[in-house]
């Protein structure tokens, strides 16, 4: 389980099914692709000596990283297929440069020496559930304290939604704890879209709660997988979903369920049943 897939299921079980089981294709979006581009630039900047990690140098990396992204993911070229003069692409690249430049008002990369960048982590819990993810940056202080940093190219959430934003970071902290037996000292979300930095200092009890939550979530996923009962959960985010044509909430029909379904018990769920909670 990754934090993205866990969030999918919590947002909408049917979305999880479409992405993980049916593997329905999704079109690249300008926002998500810009995020990938900005992440690549911030990662590559640390290849330079500390004194050379300047905003102009970072902005100069944008065109080259965009070329690399197009080579590795040719589908992103479709984003600007209807832009023969390149005007929209130029604005999009300028927006990416602005996000990169804003980072320098939030952190000073000349004073940072990350222990890890784009770090793939994986740990297996005692239950057998395997957790995995990619951490944008890991900083380790001379005293051994660990800080986990994640870049976000959007705006910071309102305070009432901050817990949801921290879920991903607590997920990573849990994996690091399970791998290294070290509770990270700080979790840090850097919001380049609004110029905010959200921090949280976890304690062991936080990570234990996240582990219990993930175990319950995985049990719910297993139940849905065995019964074929994946229910949509309509929210304002539905407007951004690529799969509305397959969603019953919008008059669509999901693809035939590709997995074997457990025989329902009396009064139990039937294959593909979608209904209110």
C-alpha cells in the first residue's frame, strides 16, 4: 500500500478499484505534470555545490527537465497538442519557474545537504501488510534527528483540512520508524503554490494510530476485493475525476469485475453492488 492508494480508497472506494484493479487509463493533467517537473528541478538542484544553488540556476534547469520528462513520459506531449504556437506551453513553463523561485523564499538550499532525495522506502508490518512510497527529501541533523520533507505545488489547505494533508507524511514517518526504529523529529510540507510551510512533530503514539488506521483500511480493501462491492463516495472532487463515464453516480457502468467474487452470505453484498452507505 502506498499513501496515494490509501488516500484513493478513503476518498472513494470505486476510484481505488478503477485505478488499482481495472487500471483504467487517465489523461495527464497540466497541474500534476507541472508538479512532476518542479519536483525534478528541486531534486537536481542539489547536484550542484551549495554556493551554486541559486534561484537563477534552478530556473535554468526547467527546460532541460521538461525535455527529460517528455522523453520518459511521451504522453505528456498531448497536453499541448492544440498549442501550435507554443504560447500556452510558454505560460505553463513560466508558472513552473515561478514555483521554483518561490521555494527560495521558504528554504535556503545553500544551507541544506539532504541525506536522501526521491527516496523509495518499503517496510512490512507484523501483519504482513507492505507499505511503500517515495519521500521527496530526507534531512538528517548532526545529532541524528530526521526531518521528512515533501514539496507541494498547490496551495496549503485550510486548517480544518490540515490533518488530511499530514496523512501522507505520517505514513512516511511510520515506514521510517519501522525500517530504522527512529521516529522522525519533524514532518514538513512545503506549499509552493501559496508560499506556506506546514510542520508537525510526531510522537510514537501518532505512528501507532496511523498503523492501526492502515490495517483497518487494508481490511476494508480486502473485503471489497473479495465481494466486488466498491461503492462510490461523491464529493466535490468528482469534477476532477477521469472516470465519470464509468461511475454510477454519473449514469455510467463500471467495467465487468475481473476478479473472482466470494459467494455472498445471507443478506451480504453482491458483485458490483453500488448503493448508499
